[in-house]
C-alpha cells in the first residue's frame, strides 16, 4: 500500500518546529513532519517519547512552545483551541473511546454533534437513526443501534466511536487520530477494526495511528514517524522497512547506558527465601497464574494492555475480588481482601492518577499515615507527635516537595504524588510491595527517584512486584520479568534476555522462539 | 531529582494566629458579628438584650443536636435524611412510654435512645448492606419513622402530667438563665469534634468520606465506619427527640420534620469553616447559631414569617458558593491561578477536564 505524494498535493497535516517544554522536561524538540492525504500514518515511540504530547497539541489540549506551526490541508491551525482543531476536520478516538455504555449507538453518535432537530427543539429520532445507520453502513458494520452500546462487542463499540468521529455534519472528518485503538480489543476483533480503518481511508480520511504493537503497524500503516525522547528519529515508508528497523529506531541502537548499568547492580537472589508465593490466580482476564518472589527480588510483570497485566497488581491484594492463594512470610490468605493482604505484609501502590492511589483532599501527613494509623493510637487518640515525626521522616527521605506535611495531596505535582503513594505503604514496612505502573505520569527526575527508592528498599530485603506497561521501568528495575499474554503467564526473562528486543518480542509474542513456544504449553515454571 | 520537581510557589507565611482569625478560616463568625450589629441597629430596643441570647440558645439547641446528628454520616460520605423522622418517632416513643408504662424516667430515656439506634441500624442495613443510595434509603426511613410516629401516638399530641414533672427538667432546667440543652449541644460538639480530629476513627471517617476506594485499599473497614456513622445519627437524633419532648412537655407526631433542612444547611455551611471542605463539629454549631441569630432577629424586627427561610437559603448558597471558588480544583479558581502563574502549572494540574482525562489514558499506555 505504498503511495507517492506528488509535490502538488497539500499534506493533510503538516507539523513544523513543534516543541513543548514542561517544567523540568522537554517533551518535544523541534519536530517537523507531514501526513499525506488518505494515508495511514503510524506514530511510534516509547512511553515518554512525546507521542501523547504531540497528539494533545494537535487536539488543542496543550499549547506548544513558540515557533510551532501546524497546517491542516494548507490551512493554519490555531494552536491551543480544541474547537478550532475540530473545525478544521481533526477527530480523535482515544483509547477510552469516550462513549457512554448506557446509551445506544444512536444516542452516542448524537453526543458528538448534537441531535437532529425538527419543530424547533424536538429531537428528530428518525433522522437521527437514519444518520446513525448511514455512518455505520459506511464502515460496513451491522448491529442493533437501539441497544445500549455496553452490550455490544468491543469492536462494535470502537465502530461507534469511529462513526462518531467520521460524522460529516460540519464538514467531513479529514484527519482521524487513533490512540491505541486495539488496546481494548480482543485479538479476533483487531482485523475487523483494520477493515474499518481501511474503509475510512478509502473514503479519503487521513489516519494518524498510535500504537505500541509493531505487528499492527506493519500490517496497516503506509508510513511511520518515530519519536525518541521528544525528537523526531525518522519518517519511514513501511514498505521499505521491517520490524527490526522499527525497533532500532524506537529504542535507539545503543540502548541507553543507564539501562545497561542496571543489571550490574543486581544481586543474585536465587539463594534467598521465598517472600511471596502466588498460586492459581484467576480473574476476569487472568488464568491460573502462579509465581514466586524471593526476598529482596524485584519481579516485573509485562504484557500488552488486555493481557491481564493491568489486573494482576490489584488482584494480588484483592482490589476487586479475585481467586488466588497467597503465602508470605507473615501468613497465608485465600482470596484476600486489601485488609487481609496488608496483615500478611502485601501492599499495593497504584499510579498517582489512578483511582484508589491516595486521597486528594487529605494532606500529605494524613495520606502517609492512613494505612498504619493503628500504630499511632493510644487510648483511641492519634499521637500527633509520633505521626508528624514519621511524616517528616518520609518527606525528607523521599524528598517530597514541598516539605509541608499539611499540604493537600491534590496540590502536589505528579512525581511528588507518586512518592506519597509509595511512602504511605513503605511506612507500613511491608514484606512485598506491588507497584502498578510506578512511573506513569511522572517526569524524568521523579522517575529516577522512584527507581532509586525501589532499588534501595530491595537492597534492604523488601520484595517488589512491578507490573508496568513501560518497558524502560521493567528493564531498569527488575531481576526477572514475567510476561503475560492473553491472561496466561507465557515467558520469563532472566538476566540473559534482559533487553528491549527480547522483552518487546516476548510481549508481542510473534517471532517466538520454538523453545519458548514449547514452554508456553507447559506454562511458566516460576523458578529458574 | 531537582530537575523534575517544581515546588509550588509558597504563600508568604502568615503568622499562625493571624491565619486562624482570617476571614477565609472563620468567615461565619464575622458574618455572625455583622448580623448582630445589623439587628442591634435595626431593632435596638429588642435585639441587644441578654434575653435574646438566652432565647436563641434555647430555640436553636434542637437544631444544633439535629445538625450534629447528621455530621458523621455526611463526613463519611453517606447521608441521613431520616433524622427528622428519628426525632419525631423517638419523641413519641418517649411520650408513650412515659404515659403507658411505669418505668423510671431514666429507663424510658434509655429505651428511647435504643429506638434511635434501631433506626440507625435500619439505615445502615439499607445503605451499607443493600447498597441503596443513601439519600433514597434514608428518605424512605424518614417516611417510615414519621408514619410510625403517627401510629404510636394515635395521631395525637401526647401530653400527661408526668411529662411536665422531673422529665421536663431534662430540657428546662436553667443555669444562669440558659436552659440546659445548650450544654448538651456544646458537650456533643466537643465530643464529635474530638473524635473527628483526634482519633483514628475520625480520620477513617474523613478518609471514607473523601475516597472510599483509597480507604478500602488502605485496610480501613469502610462498612463498619459507614454503619457507625449512621447509628450515631440515629442515637443523637433520638436524643434530640427526647430533649424536644422534654422542652415542650409533650410529643407531637411529625414533630421533628422541620429540623432536617436547617441541619443540613448548618452542616454544609460549617464545612466551609476552618479546614476548608471538611465537615466539622465546631463550624456546624457556629453555623446553627449564626443562622439562628439571623432568623430570630428577623422575627424580632417584625419581618414577615417567610423571611427567615429565605435568609437561611441565601446564606447557604452564598457560603457554599464562596467555598467552591476557593477549592483548588474549581474551574474558575484554576483559570485565575493559571493567569497569575503561567509557568508553574504542571502537566498534572489539569487532570479533570474530559479531554485531558481521555488523553491521559493515552499517556498511561
């Protein structure tokens, strides 16, 4: 599906000198490239490479640094205005589709552009339904448009979101931006989605497609632009490259020294005791997952979104009810509740922006001491002195800024919130700390601090389970990485294969080594 | 490390006591003072008298008890709309027991308080066990309790000589001209305030109220906290019913209904005091008597009957409105700040607009 852009054609989107500086971090550095009309253009890069920032700028959510220009079919895009982005025909389908499960397809599509009206204010349901059918016909999908979309197949829900984006009331959608559209899809429905996208492309829509899944890109895209650390690496035609070429461009040929140094520090933990034994964990996605974590060991959990990775951390402490047998040095629990898990020394640190990480309205002090509050009680009263002493200790040892115990959590920066989210569980002195996406939404500096924190605690004998979508986290932190695919534990990476190439390959699971394929059927044995 | 963190620009440190006395901290006290001044000028011959103070204290003590009754439920994120019904029912039960049994007054009072605990447990069953939204569940309880108060009383005001005896001293006993219920209010205010600010349970109440998910993951027994809060509301509500019956030496079916909305007004207004956005005992009681002073002043000034309620409603809207704007996450306030400190806004600040929420999901993959 290669095509040639004749010089006369105006690019669908043309980015010029796009830079964006956040406090303490340059998210984008002078990025310029073009997206051709009616092409599927992949945007690739690691987490933190600037993809999301670029898309947010295109959507008008972020304002770029001075000097940037974006043209849409030759027309200059006023920056920092979501309304203008939409007016120029840019449409966005985010991973969290932005559709409402309780409403029908007809209603969801009307949410985008308003209802058809007649007699002044009354909704013209017939016209609205006709429009819905027409849009969905365009995508050649067929389902009942009058049932709540929550009951539809995942790919049909995506179709509703795409149809809404393609809604042509206010001029055709000319550029469709899709952010990880397959993340929530079962593999069987991915092909249907691709067919949808190709039909939209055939109708003349340019598609900017963000994904971590290289196989999809190779399948679907015409060209790809690769970002690394905020800078443009290159724009390549998919026909002229291959998987290895893409991975090289994404990760960088010399995978940074920082990552390389990590294995040197690792101690051999094979000899030490088992700190956590997880047996037969079953949740909605996870099937019979069992593994062990040794004292002082950092075990990573990798996998695509949808592989069960995002459920594992919560399931360990019984966040949403799970079936599992857990044994730690302090006791055992079957299907634990968070309270029970806490008792046996197993705690969960959530990413600071996730629900349940910490209480926004409470202060740093109140958040830090909440799990261990019983410790400060005397005759039912909280000993304020002891509480404040511990709070200040964590504020200084984790370098939480500002150094004000009474500051509300909501007012902290993402990195400092994450430190509080760690601190409140470290304060409990757990045996095993489960961290989910520990660096999501934090800047480079705080990321380093969190690495240091985990390494220091691990050196003192605390064990960690790090479930992360971020391969950099996993490679930098972990002694072993367990890989999940379709809810099953399929691979285990020891020091010998601890690199980006092996990890990505194992996560995506295509170019599978025959030996690994065999181990997949017998299911991973935890110990080496 | 230093590259990553941008510590928010610190406010210049105000002297501690100055901050304590700032309008932002105790605005209601200043408004209260203003109300007193206005009425002292408006009705100089009636308002600025000791008698007025005693009357306000006497008239609004039941409101104070009702407001304290709902404090723990709303602080813990549930709701108790049944407190009016609890007051009605317990008053009538108390009167019925006084007349139809020979039980000593103390036992009667204890049994009545027990009935309040029963109402609280029923609420807890509906809200915590059956997971009915608290407003709906407790409104239903209100209806039921009110209807029961009619049933128990035979839809008649219960009076008897026995209720004017030693029983009436429970509310009519005077100390320095003040009737005793104001002491109950102050005592309960200190007790609940102490529980909320000084005990682990109080911390859990707030933790559950702000974010039950965080509390649950932290190992807090969320259901127990909610249950306890609702039972406390039933208990205090029943006590208010007993005091009401003693105060008027009779018990009227539906007698407690008028206390519900003023109680909520006071609790929400009180939450704007001291630590912004937190329901607290002292602020609630200040609000009760601030609102009471205004209402009583209006009556003394001969204003029409409907004006006190208008005053109460406006005061509530004004107080909550001002707090909302002070809230760091409020849209208006955010724009304000953004305009002032353009550079210091970190990415994490803008998490709650729909667009950025959707986009944030993209970041986290």
